[in-house]
C-alpha cells in the first residue's frame, strides 16, 4: 500500500438492529480513542425506534454517515450496504464492528499499522475481552464436513468425537502477533478496501451466522492469511439482539447457513447433500413434536432446506 498512515482513509461500519443504545456507546468509544475515521452506521430496518434515535443523535455529525436498509436482509446484506458506501467514498481500510463493541485503546490505528506492514495478511483482529475481562478472541480453522458431523447430535455428546471438532488454534499469549490460515472473531475486524472488493464483500446468501467460515474459504482461495494484534483491544459485550428471538429462530438460521456453506463452499456431491437434507429435516420434525416454536418454523425450514438442496447459488456478490 503506497499511502502512509496519515493519508489513509478509514471507514468503520457498524450494523444496527434494534440496538441504538449500544451503537451510540460504540461510537462514543471510537471518538474517545481514534482521530481519523468515518463511521458508517447501517440500520438494518430495525423494528423499534432505533433509526429515529440514531438520526436524532448523529444526523448533524461530520464523522457519521447514516444509512438505512430498505429491508432486513441479514448480517451480510446490511454490512455490504456500509462496505459499498465505504468504497464509493474511497476508503482505504474498512473495519466491521458489532454494535456491542467498545474500544479500549486506539484499536484501529494500531491494527491499520500492523495490516500495512503485513501485506500477506488480508484480515486483522484485535484482542477481545468479555464482560469479565477474559480473552475471547478466536483463531478459527476451516469448517470441514467431519467437523460438521461430529458437532451434531448424537456425536457431539461423545467425548471421542468432541475432541475431533476442535477448530481453534492455540493462540500464544506471550506474542503480540499471531498469523494463521483462518479467520478472527467477526465481532471486530479490519480489511483493506481493495481486498474486500476482490473477495466480493460478504456472501448475502446467508442471513445470519457462518459469515466467518465463508470468509475463511475466501481468504484461502486468494492464499492470504489472518492476523491478531494483541496490542489492539476491544470489549465485546455480547448483544442480546438475536437472543430475544428465541433458540428456534437462532437454530433455524444457523442450520440453514451451515447447510448453504457445506453445499456451496465445500462443493459436496448430491448424495451427501441429500443425506444432510434428510438429517436436518427429520431432526427438525422431531423437535417440532415437543416445541411450538419449532412447529411454527417447520414449513419455512423444509422449504428452505429443499431450495438449498436443489439450487446452485452465485457465491459472488456483484455491486
């Protein structure tokens, strides 16, 4: 990258969905520690007062660009709105930040310098601490078919198979940098704008979950790595925005997203795809017998799984 640190333009994308208070705290923490940036807040068609709240608070602020999605198309769809605007504004570095993140130091300045000095790395993440101060940053390996099978019932309850599911690198605690083939936690990470364009942004064929696993495949296809910089630090408060919807809602999207990932990014043959389809639908039927929330989603779940089985998707997002 030819530009120096002082001339780089940084875009920070924050996706908001019914979490305006958390989003404002995130913004205030950025303002506390950072100097050169533009924050792109994307309201993902919130169902509460979030848009009005954010507009009232920030619409006159020079460092904020407010964007409103016309529909809630999911995590990837909403973030791509912000990424597209970053590219239109000629940003050099783009950070994707959850609304429940607060900076603990000059996180983006530190990570930008590290990313510039490591051109073989495409994505960078900070040290991430939870509400109790525990380090929760992840260095995740690629999800394989074996990982998927061993992580599902009944295998996940058997100790032998549980050991086979581990997809995390052991991150050295005494090293500032950790470079690896995989992906950092999706709650906060940075990437060059040119690289985001090269990998076609986020894959909008998933509504929620497994975005990190898809990015692992995209990085691998370009022979690039991820890096963690422990000097950059954030606090992840773990938003309750999805938890409010209930476990059936979460499982609905997790199962559909991982099925899409397995079919499209691992390129499974039709026989294995059919076995997964049967496994998923039969399990959901059994869950529906004892739970009304699963019954309410049964028709949509089978419809979605059937579509995933037979349809071939375009995994590139063209803007």
